[in-house]
C-alpha cells in the first residue's frame, strides 16, 4: 500500500492547526441545542403521558352510581334493552378482539 500524503480536507485542517469556520461552529452549536430541545420535549411528553396514565388508573372500573341507577330501572321494570345497539356493541367488541390477536 502506498501512502501519498494527501488527506481529505477536514483532516488537513486538523493537522495544520486550522480552526473551524464560524459556520461550522454555529452548526455544531445548533445541533447541540436542538438535541437538548428534543430531549426536553420528549421528557415533557413522557411526564404528561405518565400523569394521564396515573389519572386513568385512579378511576374505578365500576361506577357505583351508574350500577345503582341501572339496578333501580331493572327493579321498577323501566329498563329497556335496545336490541340493535346491543348487537352492534357485541359485534364491535368481537371485531376489536379479533384485530388485537397476533
């Protein structure tokens, strides 16, 4: 292998002690600032998602007030089943379940 002594320009600048131009320094500084900004946004989004998750987990799975309301309607004979709505909900749930399977 023969070495000719010619190197790419960026290596020549390092070897000769030349400093980076203003444009290059500004570009490097902007890149550092942008990545710090991106980290800040990502961190903020992560914290927001965590707070939402905690709020949802704090909500009960069963709403006692709604359960009592439905029980009272059943006892009094005022509870009406809407067959079309029930069928639609059952089909939607079955479809969603099938789509979630791997």
